[in-house]
């Protein structure tokens, strides 16, 4: 009788903790409930940007269309670039989430004041917002990886990064008559910078030998990008003021700085 061959040892995954933790299930939006919750938070925070700057005399239809542009800007432009159906047309839940946020901002505008006053609420919404934004960036980067053929290298280098970066900018460049106005004076906004960095990391990690031997490399890269977005989003949404007791948001600091400059002048 032949000698029994020893059973192979199970493969050890030193980075398995990235996917086995309960936090990973949330960041990857494994359930529909998490997905819809993050989607509504995403559209609501975009609505806060739109309605806070818009005149009260603007027509309801104009407000709604601007909200649609703000929420789906990247998901509209990138699919057009790579010959796919825009996200707002291919995902039925998206228009529903946008409509919910529109109704909340229209009929309960006090929610915007609560958002600006409550750091805890803002932090919770930012976490859900950035979780969903990470998924948007990853999906559009992955779609560009598949759609764009390699040219001078073994894989398309810059195309997917640019597509992912645009996907994470929201409606910064819509409607198209804005041109480059959003970056003319202040340069890239924080969400633009983080989107480019996240898309570059995901694309280069999954397309090169950096991911060789990594089990579920794409999912783990997704978790890392989501955690980075959340940390970056929280850091830019709230500015902590030490020595004065309490915190101040970025808009509050900007408003105080403008009032101080006006008094000095």
C-alpha cells in the first residue's frame, strides 16, 4: 500500500481581517438596507450643498434638476466617456433616494440647521456619505478598467484613474456651462483630491503585481479606499478648535473670518 500523502496546509491570509470584521460588511454595503441608507445620506448631503446656496425664489423643477446633477454628475459623465448607461438611468433606487432628499430639503428645511448644529449627526452622515462615494469611485474605476484598452503599457494607466476621480466629484462640473469654474480660484476641492487618490490607489493596486498573492484583492482595496474616504471626509467636515472649548465647522470658521476681515476693512 502506498504511503498516504499529507493534506496540504490551509492557505494563510494575513489580511483577512479586512473582510472578516463587521465594519467591512458596512463599508462594502453587503445588504440592501445599508446600501439604501448610505444612498439617502449621500443624496441628502448633496442636497444640503444645493439648497444652501440656492435662492428661495428658484422654481421647484430647477431645484430638483440641480440636485440630480449634484448627486449623479460623475455617474453621468464617466459612463458617457466609456459608452455605458449613466448611473441615474441604470439604478432605479437612485432617483428614489434623490426624490426623498428633495422632499426633505423642501418641506423640512430645519433639518439643514440641525445638520449644521449637530456634530454627531454630521459625522454619522459623513460616514454613510463617504461609504457610498467610495463605492461609486470603485465601480466607475473598475468599469473604466474593463472598457479602456491598454495602449503604451500592459494596462490602461491614466484613463481609469481620471474616470474614478471624476466619479467622486459629484456634480462639480454639471451643468456643463460651468466649465472649469469650480477649480479656477481655489483649485481642487477636498472631494476631488480624495477621489483621485482613491482611484489611483485602487487601480494601480489591482492592475499591477502589488496585488499578487492577495486574496480578494479588489474587495480589500475597496475597504481601504472607503476607510480613507471616511477619515478624509471627517477631517475636512469638522475643524476642532482647541483652547476655546468646543468645535467649529468649516463654514462657521469661514463665516467668522469673513466678518472679521469686513470689520478690519
